[in-house]
């Protein structure tokens, strides 16, 4: 179920969200109290895109991306001249780091 569907069914949790509104030039950030939006008029909401991450979540994402970046740099030559399956293995390892399956 998407966030928009949760919102329309009354199941969206309280918090900050990125919102696509009827104004095509805006990507809005607004706080949902569990019943009402702090600033956005409900008639303007087209889609609830995703929750605004907390600072600690952004730090964790940054650490994972840094590990994946270092792995790619360590094996840069492998990506340029390797067989396809070797590159796929490296990409899968980076994906595991980013998704949190590897340390």
C-alpha cells in the first residue's frame, strides 16, 4: 500500500512527508498530525511521496554509500576490463552494503 493510499484510508502515521501537490513547480514538505496537514491544503495533495528521513537515518545512508563507493574504487579496474559476471558480483556486493545486508 502506498503512502497516498494509507493517507486516503486514514492509516498514515504522524510525521514529516514529501508531498507532490497540484502546483507542478513545488515539491512540498509538510507535517501530518495524524488528522491534518500543518500547511498544505488537502485539495492540493496529489501524492505522498516518502517520509522525510531523520538526521540519524541520513548519516546511516551516508555511511553505506561511502562503503559502496570505496568498494567500487578498489575494484575500478575490474569494472573496466572484466567479464560481465564479475562486474555483476561487484554490483551485487555494493547493493548489499547499501541495503544493509553486509557490514
